[in-house]
C-alpha cells in the first residue's frame, strides 16, 4: 500500500488572530510533545502547518473558530502536485490535456482547480510541482513531465486562451450596447447571426440570461486562440438551445483544442467525446483522472470510483435515477385559476390547475414562453391581467439573484425553520468562512446555494424555485433534489420548480406543467400532468427522444439519426422510461 499523503490548507481570509489567539498552535498534540507541526510565520503573522510533521489528528480543524483550517488524509499517493499556490494553499494534481479535434470535458465539483488546469494548459501558469519557493521555466518543466505532456506543451505557443466564463453576469458591467462591446473587442456583429441574436442595439444590462449566455459563447468562439474553454455554457439556456450549443461546439472542435465544463449531465453526455473526472475538496486540492470515454467517465464520476486508477474518491454513489411518483391522486392543496398577461409584443395564458399536498411539480418549456412570468404572477410580483395571484404565504427563489451587502450569517439569522436551515447548510456545504461573507462577495454557485437554503428555511404555504440548478455542480444538484424530496415529504406545502436540467426535473417531480407556444411571442401552460405523460408530450413537441443509461438510469438523449431515435419515434415513445 503506498504511503498516505497529507494536505494542510489554511484559508487566510478566514484566519483572524483576534478571534482565537492562534488556538491551533496551542492545541496541536505534536506541538505539545515539543515538535512543531504548527508555527506562526513572523513575516506574515499566519499559522504555517508543516505537513510532514502533522499526524492528521484534526484537532486544530475542530478547534479553529472560523473553520479556516482543512487537513486531508489522502488514501492514495497522488504524486507531486502539478501546481501549488503557496504555503498551505490550494494545489492541483494531473495534466488533463485536451484531445484535439474532439470535445473534451472536465466533470466534477466546482472550486477544485479546473480553471487552474486550463491556465496551465494555455501556458499562462508555469507548473511548479509543489515547489512555490522559486521561479520555474518551461525548459525545466519539459524535462520533468511525461512525454505526451511535453509534446503538448511544445506544440502550444502559449497565452492564446479564449474563455467563456462561468459568471456571464460580469458582461453586464459594460455600459452600453452589444455593438459597443463587440467594437471594443474588435469583433464583427455578424457573429450574432449564427445564434440568431438580433440584439446588436440592445443595452447589455437589459439582456435576458439566455441572450447573455449565447452572446458570451459567440464572443468566445470568435476569438483566435490555441485553447478554448467553455465554463458552464448551458446555464439559462433551454433544452433546445443546449442541444444547439452541443452540436455547435462539436463542429467547432473539429480542428481545435476545446474543453467544456458543464453540470447538466444529459447534455454533457450528448456533447463530450472524452472526459476527465475531477475530484478533491473545494479550495483545498483538486486532481484529474486519466482520460476516459464520455459514458465511462460520467458513470465513474457518479459511482465515485475510478476503475483504471483503482481509486474511490467519494464514499457514496450519486443516484440520478428517477423519482417514482405515487400512483394515488394527490389531494389538492393549492389551486390557481386561469391567468393571463399581455404585453405589447408578448402574451401568456396559464390554464387553471391545482397542486397536491406535499407535491413537487416541475415546470418545463423553451425560453421566452413565460415560465418566470407564471412564477411572478403566482407570487404576486407581477399582477395578472386576468385571474388572481395566490393569496397564501409564498417562499420564492427568483431566477436572477440580487447580491447585496448583507452578511450570509445575518440572512440565515432570519430563517423561520432552523432545523431545515441546518440540514440545507450541511447538504449544500454552507458552513465555515462563507458565513462571514456578504452576498456580494459570493460566486454564482455560492449565491444560488445560499438562496436555496434560505428559501427552504422559510415557513410558507407554497415554495417557488426558478432555475435553481444554474451554477450548481452535479453534487449540489443532487443535494438540492434530496432536500426538495425530504421537505415535500415532511411538509404539506407543495413545491414548484422551473428548470431546464431534465435529469433534475426527472429526479424530483411528481407531475409536470408544460409551456408551449412561440418564444417571445405567445406562451401557454398546461395544467399539471403525470410526469411520464408530460415528458413524452414535451419531448414530442421538440422532436427529441430520450432513454435511460442502463447502469445509472440517468436520462440520455438519442442522437437524432440513431436506430434508437427512429424506433422510439415510430412507437410514439419519446421518453423510454426503462
Ligand atoms: Fe497538529 Fe493535529 Fe492540526 Fe496536524 S491536524 S496540525 S497534528 S492539531
């Protein structure tokens, strides 16, 4: 058995001497024995944990009042890191090279080094193999890395990286129109045609999330680069747009090096040719597996076990199988009447319906058909022209979250149900330094998790969630779906969830409301219908067929020209639930 490795990381933003007087140094049993596992660096005034002296007991982790210390006892030697940011700082293992001419994907949690890997592959960061005390040059690196990695780096001139960032909201910081932005970037407005975006004269801060996402993809693909990185290109896009992105990036990759990170596994499975599984702990360390075929990589990721490496990186398997609703007719709990709203160029009609006690209803449909408007009308945020908003207590998580100067811990102090909040905090990893941050300081994924936990912690007669999966990684989506099912079983209050991630909707829903119509012109919503019937109805309207993966039971999209696709369409079985 290879020797276990130890990783000690200190979050310097969270380490505040005034709060504890360096309790870690005092409680460490190695220090008490007269050796030094923790000492205080006189220059920086921060604790330094010597990994070779530390015995991994975890006492300092438990006693640190701000949860600033992480100690990881690895079960398998990962070798030298590829890169370390410094003393007791994040480190990355592995060289997940792109497979030129194909869509290569990284699958794994957020915050475990995917962006660091990309910057190394684009030669923006020089690997230091864990020795951050000196400068390295590429000649030394080429001597040290395996032959295939050296060949890759020799072929890359470096620096020419095009990124579609995860957080597209940063684009809104540009004052002015889309055309102004394109001029600033020396790009031609014809790049908008491919994505059918007649938005050149629109103000950027007025664009919808879907328009902004497509603009960001168009900009990233228009740049000349040696390596293209698309970080979560499907957020805010509907399933048809997601498939279009998948096909487009597949064609775009034919003569390029391209890496995609996405957490919609149904789409990723459709889009990616090769997968690297990323594992590790957020802000502590990250490591990549060997390259695998997309199906094998995704299934091993869900299983938590890498077969070729003989490495278990998660104690449990992620089960993205379906939720099987009860066959009993739900007892109606909340009803809404016909609703109608008309604007100068758009109108939406909602057919009356009722939602049962403790029922979870998924709301699906293309973008621009009024799903968010439906939520707003139910919540009374938007007044319907015909019909009434619900006159009950509503907990509503909006689609776009508003960052503010409120501290996370102050927001959580307002929770109605502390037990549910604690459960949500535990499952969504919302303890520790994040509590001391303001909502403005959070990443998109952190803000989403905080909003979900807080919404669930409210006492309400109905819960409305608009696109909760945006910016969540696969494990967080799983945690969200488990929470939703648990709370639906515990409370009588029903839950409505608008989302585009078919695997998530399949996993949580009892029934479905389907939106149909012409995007940005006219939308119409059905009453809630049985899940299987609803999925079949929805997929048929899009001409897409789905089956289940035989091992993990996750939904898989059939290629449009495949035998399976043809057979299912002939049978009228657009969702083969077996
Ligand atoms: Fe000391 Fe234990 Fe912390 Fe290691 S884990 S630094 S041995 S207290």
